[in-house]
C-alpha cells in the first residue's frame, strides 16, 4: 500500500493544466490508462479507476491569477473530467444470456432479481455494471477478459451497498455484497478493494451491527477496520476460508452466523 507521501512524490512531476484532466497508465498498479489526474479549484486530484488498486488523493496546488479571475467572474474553470463517465448506452441483463450467466456463476442474480441492486450491461465496453444506490457511479466487470477486470465509472461515495438491513456485512467486492445482501436484515457493503475511508466509516456507524468478512489473506486489514469502528458500533470479524461469491447465500448464512 502506497502512503500519501509516496503518491505525492510519484505524481509530483506529472503536469496537468488548470481545469483539465488526463488519464495515464497507473504507476501504482500498472493499469493501462486507469489513473485520472485533474486540477480543479486549486487542488490536484487523482484516482485510479482499477478497483483492486483504489489509489486516490488530493493536494493543494493553488490557483493562477487567470483562474481566480475567471472564477470571480463566474466562468467555469473545469473543461475536462478525469473520471470515466457512465456509458450512455445501457441494456438490461435480461437481453444478454452471457450477462445472466455471469450473474448466476457469481451468485448475484438473486439480488438483481429482487431489485436490491441496479445491474446494467454496457455493450460498447462489454462490461456488466453494478450501480451505487445513488446511481452516481458504478463498477463494471469485463466479460471478455479485458484489463483491468474491474473499472469504476462516475463517483461512488462511500460503500457500494446491496440491501437495506440493519446489519452491515463488509466484504471486498460487489458480487460478495450481492450474496450477503440477500441475508435477513443485512446489507452487503463492498469496500471495492480500498482502505476504509472516512465516508465509509461514517456510513458503517449508522448500522446496528457490523460484520467484517474478509479472506484470511486480508486479516491485518480486517483487524484495522475493526479497530477504527470499535466504540462506535458493535463490530465482529470473521476470516473466510472460501470466497463468499462462490458459496452462495445459504452457506454464507452458516459461516457468518446470521
């Protein structure tokens, strides 16, 4: 995991014009054209769209005299977005057997059928898109082996949640969130491969109970998550032997003791 200072040092020499954004190969994970960098309102912003990377941050760089003048005159200083825009052409999974098969193979079809999460297909990108509850962002999984496997579109503020129960089940990915979101009075909360942000922490503190269910390989991460939530919400940790999206809802209920 790269520290904030590591990120600052690696991106220091990348020049971006004020009000503009660019996409470059990510120096942190190697993703092709997945790191978005922009200068907006005197701040340098960066964000890797590759879900498994999740590097993001910002730094104050100041505004030029011309930018300040345009801002005071009410002229927009933003010309290009660094974010990947949500595709405008979307299609229902029901029209695409390959999409339905993907959802079935990853035990996500029940959550889709029950309307617990919005799922669309982007034909141009050949990706299955899972949307945040606000609809402001989505994560898209390639069906044809393109890299990165997952991309983020738009903005996802905080957790990507599936369901509306009072117990939060914190998992790594959206497919796993679809599985646990089907459990009684539970909400699947996908971290999307990132560390727990302040926004995510605030959201989790609104739940009655929190269960952190990560792989054994992520045991240190799970313990740190629990430490950040202790004293604010009832939290317990379960180290998984099997991937939740592979075992389905019934087995997940037994393991999580819900």
